[in-house]
């Protein structure tokens, strides 16, 4: 039976074209129209305007032009960044992750337009009481979901092309009674780790400020900082090993970890992996085809097929040697 969703050049070209339409053209048109309307309203809107609503009502004020900059940043700048990142990162491994990013970009532009226009529209009457923003937010989320869903369905559904199998660099032979072990460590790239640490530092600074100022919710932010910090510490570096007992990958803190005994291995190979194209990102991931793995970088990975379970893989330098050694232990396993 023919797989109508497989990646062919015509389908890939059409998928890329529709992605450009929903992720770049739609945000450009939507933001352009909304910006023209906002620019026409600005001279007649009394200054200052409400720019933030809290639980108890309006609690932030600023110039009306704030909404124009918010529209341009969220409605156009963010979708353009998402689109460029996707086009560069995915390459030929086009699939559900790229399709989702296109849908989010379109939905984000509609969300920003609705939020900016709606928030300013309810403030155009200077004699009215301070308005609530609940209806505007409800409408914004509705167009985000509706527009994103429409953008998702107009893009063709194709399965990401899996990376090519890498040939072993050399055959590995293990003598009878001989114990050969392969060990390596994989760490998140410096750029990604620096970004995560920057986010964590920002959250920590915010938590400290809220605790000192006695702001409501400071405890929740502090708890988030602890959770994020623990997650970063536990998932940014893994120790990978191949032994006569099987394959294992564990975080340097000990958890999370995966152990696959040789008895459960049905096949092993080294494969070239595209993190964003095949797995939608980096870290501990699940791909649309059901594979799971620790995806830290683009390049070689050890992929272990398991009995009655989906394959598991880890991106790591020396994947060819690790796969060859595990294959050697697999070959000498009693049948």
C-alpha cells in the first residue's frame, strides 16, 4: 500500500509554500491591516491608556502607542522569528513540528491583532468607566485557536524524513569471555544551555524582587524557579554506556535514566538525526512516529530498537562505534 503522506519533492515544496503563506504572509497581512487601524485611532484616544489589567482591575498605564509596538512585536516579529528558525532548522526533515510552528505563527498574529485592537477600542470613549478586558481576551484566544487550527489544516500532512543510517567506522569483535565497555557523555550545546541559564537567572531575580516587595504570588514564582533549576540540572547532561549487559543512558544526577538489556534489543544502528525536523526540538523528546530519545544536537545518534516497544535513541559523538559494539554483543547473544 502506498504511503500518501511520505515526503516527496512536490509535497515538500507544497508544504514549504503553505508554511510560508501561513507563517509569513498571513501575519504580514493581518498585522498590516491592524496597524493601519490602530494608527488611525491613536490621535483620538485619550492619554494615558490602560496597558495592563490585574485581578482587581486596571493597574498599568502608558501611551496608546504601546499597543502598536505590541502588535508589531508579537503579531509580526515573533511569527517571523518562528518562521525563519523553522525553515533553517528543519531542512528536508519536514513534518508535524514545522506544521505546528506555522499554525502557531498564524494564530499568534491573529491573537496580537485582536488583543491590541480590542484593548484600545474599549478605551476610545473618554466618558466611559474603566473597562474590563475579559471579553477581549476571550475573543483573542478564540481567534488564536480557530486561526491556528485553520492554518494547521491548510498545510499538507507529511511525515518527516528520517535521517540516513550511518555505516560503522570499523567492525567490532569481542572475544569469548572478553568484556568491552563503551562510555561517553552528551551535553546540551553551550548556546542552548546559556539561554536556559539566562531564563533561570531572570526568573530568580523576579522571585527575589517579588519576595522583597511582598508581591502576591512570590512563593509560586520561587517554586517555579526551583522546579526549573532542578529540571535544567537533571536534563542537560547524560552518561551513555554500552556494556555486555546492554545499553543505558542516565542523567548525571542519576535520574532520569533508561536501561535496555541486551535481551530486549532487536536491532541497533547509528543514524543521523535532525532534532527539530524529527522531534520538534531538543531534550527528552517523542517523535511523531513514536520514537523516543535524548536529542541534544543535530548529528549522529545511537538508535536501539526494543522488543514490544518503540525505538530509543541518544544523539552522541561516536555513535557508530557504540552501535557496532552493541551489535557485537547482540550477535553473540544465544538464540
